[in-house]
C-alpha cells in the first residue's frame, strides 16, 4: 500500500507514472477527496503541491 497526496489536476499524470512503473498489469489507483481538515494542513498542501500542467 502506498499513499500519495496530490491535487486532482495532477491525478492523471500520477496514475500514468504508477501504471508505467508498477509490476501489476492493472495497479490499484484510487482517489479520495479531502472534504475537511486542519486549516494549517490544507494550506500547507496547497503550497507544497504545485498546480498540474
């Protein structure tokens, strides 16, 4: 199990990388929305993960 935190606009790019590198033919890649959280953490996440292409 690997958990990766990213933005929705980067999910497609991330899924493509996982599929290219994973040994499984169909790796499990799922997205879970953040519906609430600590304000400081959510602000950090916005700053730490750049916008996608």
